[in-house]
């Protein structure tokens, strides 16, 4: 019966962890040596323990030479990628530049400029394009006018409703004023009741021509 798959995780026991590290380290160093010997490969192996202790193996005479070779190879790869990326960016730039030039030329043609190089077919296409643009512009303009008209109608209706409300309130308050005036007269405070006995006298004097207002005269 085959062994089941063992889950790899950190060994909690400190002693067991150190023993396992020593065994696996020695095995890894042995494998690196065998790889360099059997395959004539340049191998460099660097190991730091949990306590920071260094273990290393180099198939060359000096570890630094292998590391320097790695650094040069890594930078060379980046230098190869850089021109490739620059070329891609330049191609994108050319595409965008061509697009911008086309749009600028089209804009000038729509404004009626630089029409000389255009053929009859291109002029007809430009004319159709302008007519379609004018239709869209007129449609948008009419829609805006309709919206403004609708807003004015709405405001007019609001003012009419407000006017109706004000008239209704005035009609509701007017009968109260009439009733107040009538009650004042019924309470004996009308103009005739205040004058009382003087009313007949005033009427008599008003009918007597001798009591009319005269301008006085002075004698020296």
C-alpha cells in the first residue's frame, strides 16, 4: 500500500525542526554538487538557517563570479525587453498620431478648408456628412425649444393656480367684512344714530339759502 501525501507545514518542535533542517540541507548541497558534476553546470546554492547561519555551495572557484554572471544575465534580459517595449510604444504613438491627423483634416474639411485635394466622391461624402450633422443639430435645437416651452407652460399654470387660490381666499374673507359692517350698524353706531337730533338741523340749514357760506368783507 503506497504512502499518502504528507502535508508540508512548519515543524513546531524546535529540536525536530533543527534535525530536519540539517538533513534536508545536506541533501540539497549533495544534489547541487551532483548536478554540477554530472551535467557540467555552473551551480550556486545559498542557504540561511533560522538563526541566520550561512551555508553555501558553488561549482566555480568563487561564488562571486557566479553571482556576477547571474546579475549580468538578468540585466541583459531587461535591456532586451526595454527596446521591445519602446518599439511597441512607438508603434502605438504612430497609430495615435495618424488618427489625430485624420481627425484634424476632417475638421478642417467640415469648416470648408483644404477642399482642394478632395475628389468629387470625397466632396459628396463630406456633403452628406454635413447634412446628417445639421439634421442632428436641428433636432437637438427643436427639442431644447420644446423643453423651454414646456417649462414656460408649467410656470404659467402654476401662476394661474396661485391666482385662483388668492381669489378664493378673497371671496372667503369678503362676506366676513360685510357681516362686520352690518353688525356695527345694528349696534346703534351708524352715522345717522351718532348725529341724532342734529341731523334735522343740518338738513334745515342746508335748505336755507341765507345760511350759505359767504366771503366776509372788511371796512376801513
